[in-house]
């Protein structure tokens, strides 16, 4: 279009300069250009209709899904672009594949990066006319919804169920017999058994030695406490820390439900938000999953004193409390350490900290200039202060789970199973 317009302009200028009869032909190039444009528009414009959109009913946060689009009456060379909401990330443009029936299909990959219900409102189309003079950019309304939910892929795969059942009820169950606090059965005393297991009253009645078998108690209280303050919105591995925490919390809650424990949850930021008393079975897991799916992203600072004091008052029975939180340095962590120390006097605590792999990579890389050296020093200081805080918490009897996002779930479930095996609750 620009090239033809420039040529028409040159011919018009030449006609004006030459003068005489040529001046009557000044408008002829423009008339010809307009006719060509109209013809190109008439043979090329074909507004697509009957947009069909298909998406999975749910997408786990952090995973990639495929969206399917179909258009009728589509041009042969058609590209498009979606207006992605904040919770989904996809490519800038994608191409449609058109068949001889003028029906176009496209599979678009997107990654879920935020929990919630996200709306795809518009689809922008783009194609050129047959003579390459025009570009068509119509907009179609989609009006579709995509739900992004917490990731429970490990629960669905059965991996956690197999691990917990084999640990608590499989081969290792024999190790827990005689070490727990719950009565299991009576059996004849044989050489090699602990003398302290003899039930002397029943032995006197039967006139033979009888021993009591004990097993690990199952109905412990497990409470998942999620800090939902602004520090948990920091992105690690493409997802906010709160989403990594929710994934690990759901996996551990499922393991606790399979293990026969009662599961509750608690959330807080500037003040306590939600508390649910521990409940048994898979119903508690379903309730926890629905709650975490609606857990919003907030930008408020966390008040650890108020939140942990409230949690201590709401849990009179000794429980296993799993705290997901974050801190910046030793100064900002003082109140956190103090209140966790008070909570640890009554309950058994697991402190979950999500390590930033990019920070460790930065420390391991040699700086190239002064700015790089200053960044390296700051990163080293941050890692050292983090280590000091975790050591102080460990001295108070708190179990520390400090791992990268891809390993945090496995480490946390291992810590839970080890506590169960040792009967520490």
C-alpha cells in the first residue's frame, strides 16, 4: 500500500510539473489505487464466525495446559493473539491451521501462574489480503473462564498414599510395635522380649507370662499454618512462595489424613484470618483444598505476634503445627523467633522455609564488575542471616525444613513420617 501510494504520488507530481494535458491525469493514479484496494478488500475480507473454545475444567498452578480454538470461514494464513489474564501466561502470537473446508484449528499452550478464576475475554485475529495491500485485525469475544487450582498432582498419582501406607502400615510397622503409647494386643511372653512389657495381673490369672503390645498412636492433631503476607508473594521458580507452600501443605495434609491424623488449617497476615479445627479423614483434605483455592494474594505485612498468639490460644491440645512463612533478615525475624519459641513450649513445630535457587546460583558465580561484587556480598549476607535464624529456631526444638521449591514437598513429608515413627507428638 505504501509503495503504490508513493508511486501514485510521484506520477501526480510529474503530471503537475509537465503541465498542459498531463494535469488532467493527476487523479488517475489515485483512482486506480482506490479500485485495486477495493478489489483486494472484496476478495480478501472474510470475517470468521462460530468461534469454539475448549479448555480443561481445572488447571493446576505451575503446570502447562492446552487450549483449543476452532473458527469457521477462516482465511488460509491466520494468526491470532489472546488477551492473557494475570493468572495465565502464554505466547504472544500463534498460528491457525486451516483445512480445505475453511475451518481453522489452533492449540495454544499456557502456564498457570496464579490461583483463581480467570476470564479470557477477547481473541485478536490477524491476516493479510491477497494482494498484500491490507491487514485485517478483527476482535472476537470469547467470554471463557479458566479455573486455576492448587496443585495436587502428587496426591492424584498415588505416590504419597503408597509412601505413607508402606511406612505406617507396611514393613516398618513392626518397628513401631512396642514403642508407641496405644494398646494393640496381648501375646505370650517369649525370650528376648522387653520385661517391662509384661502384664503382671493377666499373667497371674493365666499362670503364664503375658506381654502387652503397643503401637504408635494415630489420632494426632496436625495444623497447617500459612503466612499469607506480602513476603510470600515473592516469585521463586515462576510461582509465588505462597503457591509452593500451598502445594506442600496439601500433600502433607493428605499424608496426615492417610496416616489417621486429624488435619486443621490456619491463615494469617496482618491479623488472623481463618482457622478450622482439626478434622479426621479425607473430608478434612477436601475442605483444605477448597479453602486454599480461594486464598487470595495480599500485600499486607505479617504480624507474627498477634497471629501465633491467637494460634496458641486456639490449640489447647499438643499438636503438630507446620508453619509456612518467610523473613528478610535477623532483625525482622526477632519477633518471629520469640513467638515460635513460646509456641514450641506446648506444641511440636515444623518450620518450612522455601529456599531461592537463583540466590544460590548468584553466590556461586564470579562477579564481572564492581556492581556484581556488591550483589555477591549482599547475597552472601542474606544467606548467612537466613542460616543464623534457622539455627536459632532449631535450638528451640523446632524441626527445620529448608529446601528448594521442587524438593520442599518430599522433605516435609519425610519430616512428618519421621516424627510419626518416633512418637514425638
